[in-house]
C-alpha cells in the first residue's frame, strides 16, 4: 500500500471474483488513519551530482531499454547514466539504441562478472555519489531524489540501500521469491546502521545480510568508495561464486567504521525469476554467494572467522525457521526443497570462491 508516494505496508490477500476480501479492505482503511513520519525530499539546489551504473550482459534487450527509459524519467537535477556491457567479446552484438543522448554513456568491461563491470562504471563516473541498479529493474521517478536527499540530510551516512518491490507477480515462482526471502527489502522504515548503532540491537549484525537490501538499489558516496575500494571481482553474478558482491561491499563499509542507511523512499521494482527452475537455481546461487562472501572476508581478515562462528547458532535458527515465520504471506506456497537448494549452495560457497579466485587469476 502506498501513501504520499511511499510504501507503508505490504498486505497479503487473494483476489476472488475480481474483488478484494473484506479483511484486506479493512486493513487498508486502518492504514489510512496512521500518521506518517515526514522525510521530505530536498529541492534541486541542495542535491549533489549523481551517477547511475547499470551492468548488463543484455540477456533481454527490451528489459535493458526499459531500465534505461525509467532512469531517464528520474526527477533529479544533475545525473548521468553509465551502462557497462559485460559480455565476452565473442558474444558481443551491438547493444540496443538508448534514448537520452549524451546522458547515457556506454562502456565495455571484458572481465566477466558484475563486480568488474560496476568497478569500471565507478571509474568512469563523475558524480558525488554512485547509485546502482540492474538491467531487469525499473526505478521510481523519485528514486534518485530520495537517495540524494538522504545523503544531504544525513552527513554521517556513506551508503544507502532502498526498497525493492516486485515489478509483477504473474507466475507462482515470482510469488515464491517474496514468500521465501521476504523480497529484497528488510522493512518499510528508515534506519541507520553501524557497528556502534546496532550494538545490542541485532545479534547477527553486521553479518545479518538481509538488512542491507540488494544491489539493484544501492548508492555509495564517492568518498566512501575511495576509502574502502570497489566491488570484489572474485564474487558476484557472472563469477563462479555466483552472488554476494553487493552485500560484501556494504559489510566492508560498516566493519571499517562506516554508517549505512536503509531508505524505503528510494523505490525500485524488480522483475523476479518467472519459472520454478530459475527460482530454485537462484536459491542455490544465493546460498553459494552468502558463504563465498564470508570466505572472501575471512581470507582478507581471519578475525572475521571468530565473529561469524559466534553467530552460527543465531543464523541457524533464522535459516530453519518455519515457512509461516519466514514469509510475509499467511499461506506460503514455495516448494519445500527451496531451503535444501539454499543450504547446498551454502556448502558449495567456499569452494566456489576458491575456484573463482583461481580461474580469474590464472585463466583470465
């Protein structure tokens, strides 16, 4: 449910005979009476220049064009769009034509992986902050203004994750993603997170990866990227480690003393996987990416091993909670084997990370 252009609640209900059930209508009426906290979006002169990076292998040219078109409709005074073609040279056909003229810049990154592509986008960007979305997402017209406003108001915030909602729920697997993962977004409340702020609040922080949102809706100050570096090229989509590069960068920021914010006013809509095979593969890949990114952290700083092991009991309880506790739906319908696919991916993650490092160092 939206009020004043912002999501305030997710309501679960099944349409019958083209009508909403009475319980849903009652909940909508209740929410209309709630007073909303004000987080105003700033005027143009208070907003700094932004760069938006879209990495792509152009699996669906129409989706990529749709993403760029949504970016061109952003209500923001000064921004650039950087599309990074991450296809192998042998596979490259011309990218589709984009509207927007000089506002859209296209570059090619031959090294495989979304991390390498995003790093090139960062290097080519000129904005005071760099935002990221994916080629299967559509951004809200106020997306960048919400990001820029938060950076301007919250001077201590170095990075932001935003709200991700489904673009459509046309197939059962698209609904399963929302049921099993609760979507990409942790809540509908603005929150600032740092090691100090979260002390005693969340026993899993900063290793509670769900609090950071998703790579299709993230932004970092340029100063933060200079301080912590870019994405880890050995993990993420397009590598043998499959996923996790977005969370890894957010984790690196907070464990080095930075403050991360979750801003639900920054809205992106994502096109979830449409088939059962794609959904289960995604569950496996997410599991792989999770333990791959933890492996990468431990390799770089072995002290993380102690911190992660200490949180294993909390993580196990979270992972194995009941479908009803996991899901925002009152009657979750995702396949029972989904959890098994994720656990198998987690078991494979450390090996996947090792294989990714070896392959990129020796065979690239």
